[in-house]
C-alpha cells in the first residue's frame, strides 16, 4: 500500500510591473501582477494526471 | 512520507534560461483574455516586444528580463493570462496573472485595456520552481 502524496505544488512564479496609459485620459495606472496557480488544463497539457477519486 | 522537492541553483538556472533560449531572438510578452491554455492561447490584449536576448543569464533561479518595448496601440480586453513566447507563437511560459493588490490607482480601470491604450512593462522576473 502506498501513501498518497500531500506535497503542495511548487510553481514557478512570474512577477511584473505594468503600466496602462489610457488613450482617453492620458492617465497612467501602475499594476503589480503576479502569476496564479497553474490552470488544470495547462497542467494536463504538460503531462500531469488529474487526481482520481478514491475507491470505496 | 510526503516531502518537499527542491532543486539546486544550477538546475533552477538552467530551467529559467530555457525560457530565454525558447524565446530566441523574437521574444514577446503577450497579455491575453480569459479562457487561455498553453496549447490554445486566447486572444491577445496587448503584445510587448522583449529584448534580444530577453535577459541575462538567470541567477539563483531568477531570470530578470531586460528592457521591454511598450505596445502603444493595444488590441484591448481584460488581462487574465500572459505568455512569454516567440513572435511566431512558440510559447515558453503560460500563466494566469492577477493584481497583487499593492498598486494604488485613483479611478483605476483595473486590468481592462481599451483598444488604443498603451501597455508597458517596467519589470519582469521569472522565478523557477524551488
């Protein structure tokens, strides 16, 4: 019997500072962006296997 | 027993540098609308041109991108994803993005970009998995 892994996923992280200058007003906004968790679709595309429900 | 998997700096640097080599000579930072996947990226909101190469070699697993050229005539949309890729569309990195909440803007339009707006990026780092 194997013990299920409960290790947390450890993702790469993208951090960026972006600036949006509104054409209508000329005003510039600054936003600090950070990447979120990897979407399930991406993880599957990269070879991950979705967790299966445990058998009764 | 569950545990934590980590990698030495040399491995993390190699992984981060693979982003640089994959972007090759025509790197782009593309912001995209919702519904994007790595194999089927969604509609671009803004496309920014990266330096060639996109950055110097990674250190301590962190790739810091060199100067990024603005998109002075964005297509528009709500930013939900971002890709680091070649101009031809080969994706090196695909990620969701959200605001970290530490920017202060009065009457902000958030991450909604109107067609014709200018989108710039003054700093970008890619940190490889631990």
